[in-house]
């Protein structure tokens, strides 16, 4: 018995995912429900990840959902919940509270859902092999859009979102943490650890949930299953990407603040995810900066080589991109790392940091 949950503030992206999820649910042997938690009118708070989205009464989305319900004859199994004040954790917690089945599936809006996805994703939980299953997330490539496809592949090779091609290339295996773009999990684990932390307003709420589950249930098993993949529409330009990584950096900062009990720690400021301290230190020492630059590029190329070497066909990364990616990927990663660091320090060193710390710790 499974409850599938999608949160959204984009009707266009939501409809695409909803159609695929409902098709998969109709082919599912057990009992199911599909819970959509849609943001109608978002107000700014500390929640910078949200945008003002005024409700349009003439919108055709509701009509399309009703048509899907009528055609499939499954009206009572689809719950479309509209909320005014929204956020990643807030909306997922609403889905959690409204769910009635023992397995939860979280899938983001904007996903293309392949046939057989749902059964593949939840089967390790049913068999007892795992308590949570992170499915693969592959990038959507479009013919004739070379620039957008390169950006999509760069994101995915580096592991975004949901592990991307980096995780996919390593194959099905046990993992230490998870994210929620494509996740099945035992409902009991989420409930007993208190659900998603709504104080983590910039993101990282899924990583935080994984941390708390491991603390409370150290023997719990998280599995990455590449076969249970969905196809994600990636960020298509550098403006979207820079904003995304700045927010990701802010998310890490709030997570670090939460687990440092409000105390500034040197190891947080010099975390391996942050590039700015490395640039500053290496550039201040003669001959070190060239060594750092070469090792940085080499590490990126190593990741690309691993992904390319592990994938068994050119269906996922077309051959024509293998000549471009070795040049584009280091530049992309550098921009992403700088934006991530800026986002992190903008929160960690903010004049409002004490307010944020108190807000998270309470």
C-alpha cells in the first residue's frame, strides 16, 4: 500500500508528473493514493526558496486533473490539496499527515515517469531489503538544444539532482543519505523522527531527515536503485543555475548551524564543499595555486571519466558531447562551487545569523 506525494508551485510541471504517476498507480497491484500539495499563493518569509504565485482562476489545471480522474475512474484516490503558505518541508509534511498507507513515495514535479517506475522503486521496501530507496534521476536532453543539453549533462555528471549520472553510473548499492526528488520510504521512519524540519527554509530538509533517521535507527538501510529512475527537466541557463547553487549553499549553512548548536566552528567554515577558502589559501602561497588548479580540474575530469566508463551505452550521453564536456564541466563546476560558497557564507556570516540560529535551535 503506497501513498505517492508531489509538492509543487508550477502547474505546468505538476501536470506532466501527475499524468505519469497516475498511469503508474493504475498499473500497481496494491492499494494506492496520490497526494498533490500545490502552492497557490506564496508569501515571503525567511523562505527565500519561494516565489509569489498569484492564483489564476481561469487556469485549466484543475480541469485537466478532473478529466484524468473521470477518465480513470479513480476520483477518490487522488487528493489535490491547495495551500497558501508553502515550503519544501511544509508541503511534504502536509502530504505526510494526509497519507494513510505504510510506504511513502516522494516525486518532484517536472519529472517524466517511465513505465514500471513505481514497482521498481518500492520493491526493495516490500522485500525488506531496504527502509528507504532513492531512485535514479536522469537528465532530459532535447534534440537541437546543444547549450541546454551541455548544462543539463554538467549538472547530472556532478550529481544534481538526486545523484544524477554520478550516482547512476555507480549502480544500485547501499548509501548513507538520500534526497527527495525520487524517493520511497517507510512512513514509520518519517513519523517517528518528527517529519521534515520546517525551520530549514532554504532546503537540505531531506538530508536532515536522513541524518535524524540514522541517529534514531542506526540499523536502517538506504538503497540507491538506478533502475527505478525518473527523467528530470534540468535548469536551462546559468542564471537559474547560479541562483540554485546559492540557495544550496544557504541550505548547507542552515544545516551546519542546526548541528553546531549555534556555535561557529572552523570545520564548518572550511568544509570540503566550499571552494572560496581553498582559492584564498592557495593563491596566497607561491606555486600552490597552479597545483590547486591542476588538481581541481583533474578531479572533475576523473568524475567525468568514471561516469563515461561505467555507462554501457551512448544513449544517456550522446557521443557528440564527449568532446565538449571535458572543457565545459570544470568551468561549470567552478561557477557552481563559487555560487555555493557565496550562498553558504552569506548565511553563516550574516548580520542576522543569530536570529537564524535561534530560529533553528528552538
